[in-house]
C-alpha cells in the first residue's frame, strides 16, 4: 500500500499517469458538457417566475460549487506538500489556483448577469456574491504570492501556508458576510439555488456539476504536466523524454 | 526490506551509545538546487570532535548555501545531514542549541549598544554566558565601547560584536561564513586564536573563506565545491 | 538553565527599546491615521448628521489601513540585518520569539491607535454607547489584525513587491473583523445589545492568539530558507 503510494507520488510515474488520463478526462468533459447543456438549455422547462433567464444557473451554480471545492483541494494539497514534502502535492496545489480563480470569476460574472434582469442592477451586495468576491481575492492573493518567489520550493511552501490560513478563514468570512447581509437588507430573493427545484431542472444541473469537475481534473492534469517538467528539469527522465521528442521531429 | 530496516535500527542504537567515537556530524549525498540551478550534488563528509573544515570554491559555487544547509536554515533537495545519529530536522531545537551560525549578515541591531546586542544573543542562544558580557567585548578588543550604539561603529567593529557571540555562548559546532570580512589584522588574529582554542576543546568548526588560512596546531580539512 | 519567560521578556524589551530609539517613526502611523480621518469630510461633505453615521466606519477602515501599513515593520529590519536568521536558529522555540515580537508591535502601534481613535470618535461626537462599543471592538479587533497580519508579513518580508503584496494578502483576511466590529457599533448606536458580535470577536482573538504565532513561526522559517 505504502509502496504503491510512493510510486504514485514519484514525479515520473505521476507524469506518465497524467499523460495517460488526460484524453479520457477531456472526452468525459466534452460528453458531460454537451449532455448537461442540452438538458439545461433545451430540455428543462422554463421557470414560472424567472422565465428563460434562470437557465444561467447551469453555469453559475456549478462554478460557485467548484470555486469553493477547488480552494479546499488546493489548501489540502498544499498542506500535504508542506508536511510530507511531496513534490506532486506542491505541483497540484499550484495548478489548482488559476482554475479555481477562473471558476470564481465565472460564478461572479454569471451572478451579475443574472442579477440584471432579476434585480435590475448588475451588482447587489448579496451575501453569496460578496463571499464569492472575497474568495476571488483570496485566490488572487495566493497567486500573487506564488509568483513573488523565485525558488519553486519556497514558493510552494509559502503559498501553502497562505492557503491554509485562508481555509481556516473561509467559514468565518462566510458567516460574517451572511450575518452582515441579513442585518442590512433582509433576505434577498435568492432563488438562484432554492431547495425546491424541479427534478427536470435538477438533473441537468447535476450533470453540469460533474462536467465541471471533469473539466477541472483535465485542466489540472495538463497544467501539472508542464509544472512537473519544469520542476524536474534536471532529472534524467525529463532529458530522456526531451531527447525522444526531439528525435521524433 | 525488513532486514535493512532492522540493520538501520541497530546502527542508530550504536550511534547513540558510542557517539564519542563515531562522527559527530555526518553529511551524506546532499544536493542543493536554487532557482532551478544545481549548486552542488552528492556532497558527503564526516566530521569528528576537534575537526576544522574549510569550504573552498569560487563565487556562486554554493559555499554559503552549504553552510545554511548545515545550520538547518534550508533543507537539502536530496541527502541528509546527521548529527549524533539523528537527522537535524528531527531534533531541531537540540541541534540549534549546539550550533553558532554567523552568516554574511551580522545579525546585530544598529540602534542597540554592543552590550544590549550581546544580551539579546545570549537570550536567543538559551544558555547562561560563560564569562561576563563586557569581558567578551574586551576579548574582541572593543573594551570601553559597551554603551555606544552600533550605528556609530565601523563595519569591522560591528563584525567584532557579531563574533563576540563565539565567546559568550556555548556551542559545539561553529558555522562561520566569511568570518574575516572587514576585520583588520589584529581582529583576524583574535578569531584565529579562538578557532584554535575551540578545536583544542573538541569543537567542530566549518567555515567558508576566500583567504588562505593557517592556524597553529590545527590541520585544516578542505572541501571543494563547484568545478575544479 | 533559562526560562521561556525570560526569553520572551528580552525580545519584547528589545523591540520596545528599538522603537524608543526611533521615536519619530513611532508617530507615523498615528499621523497617517489622523490625516486619513480628515480626508473623509472632504469626500462626503461636512454634514454632521451624515458624518456621525459613518464615523465608526471610517475609524475602523483607517485603523485597518494604518495597521496593514505599519505591520511590515515587525520583521523588516530583522530581515535586513540578519537578526531574523539568528531568531530562526535560536535554541528557543521560534513561536515564542514571534509571539514576543507581535506583542511588542501591538503595544507600540495598536494601543496608541486605540487611544487616538477614541479621541477622534469623541471629538466627532459619537454617542456614549457607540463609543463604548467602538472601544471594545478596537480592543478585541486590533490584536487580531496584528496576529493575522504577522503571518502575511513573515511570508512577504524582503520580497520585491513586499508592501503591495502584503495588503493584497491580508485585506481579505481582515474582512470578518471589520464586519463584526461595525455591526457591534451600529447596534450600539440604536441601543441594541452587542454581546453576540463581541463574543465573535473574542472567539476570533482566541483563535488567532493560539494559531497565528505558530503559523508565523513556520512562515518565517520558510522565508529564511
């Protein structure tokens, strides 16, 4: 068991695994995305209150879920790298950040687009949107710190600490913002992920959520492949790989 | 696999009971990569009590990095540093009580007086000084300058205050990075005498310097970093 | 041997003495604080009713900015002259040394800031209940700011983009403190109880007192490598 784990976290093995898995996950993403979008945009009935504009939840809600999920993955991977000095964990954490930030931005943008017809304005200080915005700041801080260091190892460790501090803070931020918003403006019409959703609307939503997950895995695999090659540029297996590629072309 | 582990365990026990006869500090196969550049690879040596080791190498060959690795400030990318049978990162505070590291930076405060600086150093070392603090200043030829803030001292005098730590704190292993920078001839002499005494007491000294060194009654071992 | 308390005291006093030798620098965050407060009426107009409503808010935001600007000083000079290296290599737990430094920093910047803030709030004729709430939130909140900020400073000290990066990292982490403090003050202004918010702030203080020095020590060690 332990032996297998050690093999899995060796950069060379992980790289090969990533090369193997990337096409599978890309196809899975494409399939799920088509199914989910068809279900959401064509198959699902229009909302009796919000009309057609509710369909943006098929992008908004999964990306909001992903934004938090990826932050947790990133912080946990960073922590694992910090404690057990596992290179792969550092690489994964670093590859997660831009994807997570993009999903957070997507959630914000779609939330704002949805807000225009619903609330008549692009931005309201709704609790969910506000915490999402703060999450985006956390991601941006993480990426800024990551790029401020010249040495990879130091960068990985320093930003892992920041991610963990952020992870501890996320629940506090979430509840403080929630409290603040209820005291300030009462409950807003947060129909956006109401519990009472019709099953025909729910199934495409879940498919979209899976599609986003698969997309995330694909992108992280791709990014970490590049990262591993850079990280391991001195090792023999990377130079062998490069020689092979060069002799082919 | 299991047998090797057992053997290793046996070895550790031996280390623990006969630490005096075995090496105090053992460096095996360490590698240092900074900013994607390999500074050195596969550096190994063993040091016993009373050993004096000089690290040679051109600028940028990783002399300072090796000292920082030995101090535990950085971790090697590969290999390990073993002190009395234990990896140094596994017994951090015990090990740190046993070393003095004086780097490029003096680690003294300009706004404080020499005496105040020494007091802080002693507190950080976590032990009582052997000799009164002002005596230590006498030793580095700064007698009567206890109450002058360091901002009014010259670079050489500041270096002397930093080196005064060698008198006031007890530690077996000294790691000195270019100890003679900005010291004059008499300052150099004081430090050389101190190094000789420490070796005679059974301490270990590792230092990096460009200048050729001769110390009486001490044979200096050398390790060369970078391309020859 | 030596006691941890003794080490804590030496480092704490060292920072106090250092600050007393650079007395002029000590006043800078306070002058900055007052200047920013003066900016608000220029921006909002001098309508006393409006200003009274935003007084607590502008005091807190200004305190936030002043704290994040002064924070870099915790480790800056130690990083530059190598004292930080010696601390990391000390035979005493780094957490303890870092805790001493954070305490000293709060006594030197946080405490005077509270006094000046209270004075400003009084001059801007905040009601007694609001003053009380503001005082309590500042008392509980500014140590949280120093503690959380210290982690970020330890990570970014000596970096090329230091100051800006520091603000970018810590401001999101400061938001809960600001939110709870402002809610408490607003409640106090309309005579509502403020216990809940104060309990939250105390909880955050307890959490950061226990975790922040450990995280700061870890960060500093990484930064030194």
